């Protein structure tokens, strides 16, 4: 299929409303955390992280040095489950420390828990009432009162930093709910006040963890270019970010540990997120909906799900619509290919295999083929499916076909 004419792109109306975090980037940037708190007007920070991060001197030492006497305490209890009960434990620690801001260090789980702590800190609702409402509605009300601000310090490449959403779960053994529940919160107030991107800190993360998280961030850039609500602004940031990520991830996957590699993937991660999470919607689309369908129905690691499904989702996409394949090909460094759609799929597959990620659903702890219709239903119900390109109308059989091709 031919690309949309340039004139058509220039005529397309859009409204871009975005209130991002302050972005701070530099090798060794975390040692400027105290300066950033000064700029933001905050004095006492509670660091929120997972146990592994909290016990890793290569991460925590520069964070502690950067915060100096503004470090009010460390809450190192977040988990990938993102439990509401964990957030309440963090709230207790936040109040004990007399903190006025949160510094979330790690991956998306720590940032999400920090966001929930921030919401809880601004409300006087009884925990039982919050748990009951969450079990009934799948969300937590964000109060009108000002929320304690969050400084995001990512150590992975998942790309949850410039976001106004947070995932959360609840379980009877950790929270006042009668049965397990899951959901999320979305509100512009959840955008971090600042995000600190430090390639030297990201380089301390085990290579296997970085590789597993990389496809989450990488796919954000891919989807932003073909999403129905793409804008020239997000086109620009996502395109440049994808170029940096592609070059950096291929070098990383081939064992290159030179500083430029981490600088490239860190800047790429920052750029592919810019503007994709806004009050009037997100640019996440088909691939993320498929990833959600897989991880909500089975215990598949999110990065692995994204790596497996992305080439097959793109093949399906290009069979149905143009999907801005030429723009994607340019961003991924294969713009001179005769068949840009095939070149994009091959390039994405190359990144997946170079990172050493699984390439088939049968090789991970995921659904078996008999469960594909159930997974397809979860995918079609996912909110991100609202952002698929114009003209793409996936059916249950279509999604099952994508899953079959990934099997």
C-alpha cells in the first residue's frame, strides 16, 4: 500500500496538550538529585524502590550521595505485583519520615507504587473504603488536594517514567479486599514532577533485566508512529528515539558495554516516551494491547511478551493497512529497503533476537493454543485498541491468527 501523501499529513488537524516532567539527563545525573529537589522546592525525599535495588550499592550509593541531607528514608519493598497493601506500607513510612516528596528508583513497578503512595498521602479515606472501591471499580479516586510530587529515576528500559497512569493490584492477605483485584489509575496529576535519566545508573542493571525490559520501551516508539492519534510532535520524538534505541540495543545485544551504548538507549528511552501519555489519551496501541492480553491471562513477563508478539503484530498490521511503514522504516534505519513493511518486521525481529529474548509463545510460561480465543477477547477489550490505525478493525479470529503465528 502506498503511504499517505505528505499533503494529507500536513492537512490533518491535531491538538497537543502535554504537561511533562522536568527532564534531567547526564552521565552521573543522580548525583544532582539534591539540586533538582532545590529547583522543585522540596526538602525531604522518601526513596521508593524494590528490595534488589535497595540492596545494590552501585545504585543506592549515588542516589544517597545525590540527595544528601534531603534523604528522609528508603522504602525498599515494591514488587512487580504493585500491591495496594505495599503502597499503604509505603504511606506509613512516608509519614514516619516526614517526607514531602517521593523519589522512585527502579522500573515501572516502583514508580507505580510511588504514584499510589502519593494518592493515598493526599486523601483521608479509610483503607477499607479505598480497598472496597478499588475492588468494585478497578481504580482509586485521585483527590483534589495536591499530591506529594514524584521524582522518577529509571534503572530499566521499560519506559514508564513520563506517564500519567499507574497499575495496581490488591490481595486479601495484604489489603482489606475480599478477593484479588487489579486495575489502574489515570490522572494528569500522576505525571512525575521530574525524571532523572542517568546512563551510568542504567548500566548498573543486570544485562538480562535490561534486555527483558527493552522491548516495552522500544515498542512505545513503534506504536507512537502508527497510532491513530499520532501527531507531528510525537512523530519527531518517537522517530529520533527509535533511531537511538535501535543502534544502542543492537550494540548492547552484541555485548558492547561502551558508555555510548547506555547513553544512546537512555536518550532513546526518554524520547520515545515524550508526549505519548496525555490527558486526552495515549499513543499505545495494538502491540501493547496484545502484551496486556498475554500477561493478564498468563504469567508471561511483559518484555518477553512484547518481544515475541511485536513482529507478528506488525506483519498483521501491514497486511491490513499502511501503518506508516515508510516512516517506521526510516526511524529504524532501513528506509532504503524496497519493501519497507518487510524491512520493519525484519528489523524488529533482529532487535529481539540480538537481545536474546524468546521468539515463540511456546517457549515461555504463557497460554496454550486452546486459550487463544480467551486471550483474543482480553486483547479486544483492552483500552489501547482504541488507538489502532484508521481502517484497522481487528476481529477475534484476526487476533487468534496473530497469536497462532507467534506460537
